[in-house]
C-alpha cells in the first residue's frame, strides 16, 4: 500500500516536471522580453504595444494552422508560398469580380493546397517536410506565373479595411486574429476533430487501431494549415494593398518557431493554439526590440535562426535523447 | 519424478583431462523482484549439441542472454575452459567465442523462438544463418559439419520434432530451474512436455461458462500470404473462443486481418450474417467489432495523452454531439468504467504512460467496454501483467460473454486460455491445427501447441 502511495507521489512529481519542461521555454522568453522592455523606453508605450499586436497578425494567423499541422505529427513549409498565392489571387481576381468573392476564392485555394499536402503526407506517405517543400516550390512558381513577376496592387478601399481598418479603436486584423485563435483553440480542445488530430500526432497506428479514420484527420491538419495560410495571405494583401511574388518568404519558419516556443511538441500529439499565439507575440517582441535598439536587420536574421534552432533543439533533445 | 538416464556424447576421451568447455554455476537472476533464474547449473562439452527446452517465460532466453553478456547474473559464475569469464556486453562474449544466431523469420517479427548459440573458440567462423524454412535435412548437415569442427551448439526451440534428429541431448528448464539435464533426445515427447509443464498445475479460479447464442462471426478459408491459410471458424454470441499458439503462429496476423488492420486476404468474413470486407479498422468498429492489439505501448495507447482521452478514444462519437465533446459526459463515462475495472490512478488527466502495465492494459479494455462492440478480439491481453490483474482481466472477459458479447481471445499461454475460453482453437504455422469444442486438459493442449504436425 505504501508502495502505491509512493508511486502515486512520484508520478505526480513527474507530472509537474512535465509542465515545467513544456512551458519553461515560454517562461524564459517572457522574462527575456520583460528585460528588453526595461532597456527600451518606448517599448511599453500603448502605440508600440498595439504595433506589436498588428505586426503579429500575419504570422499569427498562419501559426494557428501550423499548430494543427505540427500537433498532427507533420510539418508544413509551404505556408509562406500559400500566403503569396492567396495574396496574389485576392488582389488579382478583384479586376474581374467582387473583392469578397476574390478573397473567398483565395482562401479556397489555400484549402486545396492543404488537401494536396495532406494527401501526399497521409496517403502517399511522403515525409511532410519533403512533400511541402515540393508543393512550396510549385506554388511559388505558380505565383510567378500568375503575377508575371510583378507586384499586384489593390484598388478597392473596402478590401483594404481588412488589413488596415479599425474597429472600436482596435486594428481589424488583430480582431480577425483573436477571433480565429479563440475559434481554433476551441476546435482543438473541445471537438472530435481537434481530439483526433492530437491522437493522430500522438500515435497514428494506435489511433487507427482504435477505429479512427486517421488518414482523414491527418489530411485535416494540413487543410487547416492551408486555410490559415490563405487567410493570412488575404490579410497581408489588404494590409499592404500589394502582393509581390516574394511575399511570405521565411514566414513558415517563423510560424513553426512560434508554435514550438508556445509549447507544441515537434514530435506531435500535443500543443495549444494559445501557446502558439504567445510564441508569435514573443518573436515579434524580440524583432521589435531589435529595431528599437537599432540592431541591423542582417544580424537579426542570424539571431532569429539561432533562436529557432535552440528552441527546437531543446525540445527534440529532451524527447529523443537515449535514456 | 521420472528418472532419465544421462547421455553425453562428443569428445568423450577428453572428459577426464580437460575441464568442460562451458560451465555455468549457480546462476540466479531476478527482474523487478521476480526470480527468473534460480541457481541454475549448466555444463557443456566440446562438440556437443544441446537442445534447450522450456515453455514461455521458463527462463531459457534469460540464461542465454547472461551467457552472451546481454544481462548480468545476480549470482553465480561462468567458466569457459575452466577459467572464469565475465562479459559486460555481447561483444566481449563474441570475443571469447560465443555467438548467437537469431532466427530471422518473417513469421517471428518480435521474438525469436529459435536461437542458436555457437560455442567454439578456434572455430569462430561465422555460422551461416539457419533459416527456419530450410529443410530439416539441411539443418542436420550444417549442425553436423559445425560439430565436426569442434563447435558446441545450444539449440533453443519450441518445436520438439527438430530436437530429435539434431541434438545429442536435451535440457529442460521450467520456472527458472533446470528440471531435466542432458536427457536423451529420444525421450518421448509427452514426457518432455510434462517436464516443461510441471506436474503440479496449481489450483486456479474457474468461471461459469455460458451457453452460446447465435453465430455472430463466421470466417471461411481466410488466407493471407504466408501468414495464415484456410482459417475457418465460427464465433457465437456469449462465448469466449480461445485462439492459442506460440509467437509466430500467425494468430496476431489473423486478428489484424479480421479487424481490417491489414488487407489483401482471401476468404470470407461474415458479421451477423453480412459478408464484409473491411478496408480499415474504422469500418470494422462501425460494424460492431473491436480489437485490443498485442502491444499496448506501441499499438494500444497514446502514451503522451491522458487516461481519459485514451479511454474515450473509440467511443468519442457517442460522447460528442455534432462534433462537440461533452467534457462532463466524457469524464463521467471514463471514471465510471475505470472504477468498474478498478483502474488505479491519481487523476484522469494524468498521462497514461505513468500507469503500471496492468492498469494500462485495463485502460485499453475500458476503451472497448465503452465502445461496446459485439465482437471483441483480444490479442495477448495479459502479457507482462501480474497474476492478480490477470485474474481481473479474466473476470472482465467472462463478464462480457455473460452479457452476450463474443470474444476471440488470443494467447500464447495455454493455461490462461483454459481458464477463460469456452472453446479453444490451436494455431500453428499459420493454420488452425485443432479445435477443441470442450476444454481439454492442459497437457493435451500444450502438446497440441508445441508438437509439429506431421503432414
């Protein structure tokens, strides 16, 4: 009997250790950004904070989808290209149809790309990183073909509200992001879809043998990934009123980094949309602080890459290291 | 106890002069407080072929792993050529002239039934891989050749027929003790089986066997590659059908095919009269089937997830409405079934990997109790579980049958199938070798299991 109690106690201790391990990264980043805020006097000004929020929206919306993909055990590095295609379509199609319809078609294009990625990963069993590298290249090519290499500029002021308008003093893209975060956090934790996406990432074969249509849910994670990338593309187009063929480059990596910083495991199975959002904010804070401190952009690249490697490295090392 | 005359062969003239090639003295080994080997003595001469026999879990693999440096003995010593030897890893043992040949057979994906251990210091040429599919004759030739080079061989097997022609002598281990040392390989198989089994079969709990209802599952001529062939049986409502066979007999593969986890088999499966062909386990579950796979850690559970979601995984459709999970309903159902199966946990939100093996297995059963399929396939549901929990699992299985469910119970342990099943099928090398419509004696069942049928 005393043995069982000891077991229970130690398992509880391990439980807390798990939590610390999972969110330790988040906490340390929070401390870091707090430190930055003391270094830079402008950092805590309301204007700058709102600015940070608005700067987070594009990668933020994208990261919602990336969260699902990584939880499902995959990776999607085509979301940057998907953003570019969606942005180009949203602006380019406006010359021949209503802007809302153009935006809708742009979003559907993202869903289609997600379905293709999901099919390649779940049904053809291509390693997701490679599958999405392939589709990413194809999509980027399609963007160049569609735009003929030139930026497409927007002409419809109503559309631009999506990217640069304000509602009750809050930027519209921030509202869109917050609504999507709340919605998809709910989907992830309270619906069958979300639960099965986690299960597929946790142990696909066990989930299959439990009678779940795992390939469908595996594909769904990529579809949500594509959907979110396309929505972020529409917001991007509306914000800049311009879509260049090079839009969204490296955004996929930012999204993945944010998701992992936010506590989602790179090996899949667990994570939160909320965590990813905090991850995005922290990355934006770091960028913002660098700008305020006058750190050159090229050095920022190097540092950001290091951050990503350290974060993913810690997660992978603690999970995969031989016992 | 039957007396057997000791028979030794090979290099007899050296016997008085040289120490034996191998001497294992007083070897004991425990895992997690369970004594697997209890003061075992084992001696071998040069150019001797010994068949090493024992039931599952008798300790034969452990002894061999100690010999080749995988495990360390808790007590005892190993003498090679009279000199004490101690191996920290298989490489050191290999350097001393000990090598293990594992039988790489497609029938045996996880465990080796037959391991051949070659002893021979000067003759350390790599022994060719002995393919189980190869003819017995080939075996004899190879073994004979190796023997003539002075190599000593320990031959571990379940298949008693192979012993006769190849080995000079047989040694039987049971429950961690040598019960017959260097007996003649021509000892009648029934006597060897008796030795492997032990005379004293302990008293066990018995369960009321129900009278079976209508046929729920009908399988005809099911064949899949070289995994299993022409399997036919009926499974009725309210009965537990035991499917017993050693690892590699094809029973797991059969279960997977029935459940739609593998495809491309021939033959028919009828469920409640409807002929069905499942493309996935999801379809099988929809049609009222369930399966607890053999390896709970890799195939049964999502270890990083909590207890609750592992239990509700197969019945989420009932718990959710329009795709929204009713959290309270999920929690109540999981807690209810967990208490019915007396699963020990601190918190349902605790990760399932922190539960003991027995409790984990009960969670897999709990999952299927919630999903409540008409036909439930259980593949080795008590493997690696303590005796008390085993008894609980038997009770759960009998309770399912009493409620009119049909259970196909796969096991490599004849003793437990005798306890839990109403009828028993013996599977061997992919075929149903024999069907017992009434429960046979343990000796008869084990004999049927391990004897190769002569066709």
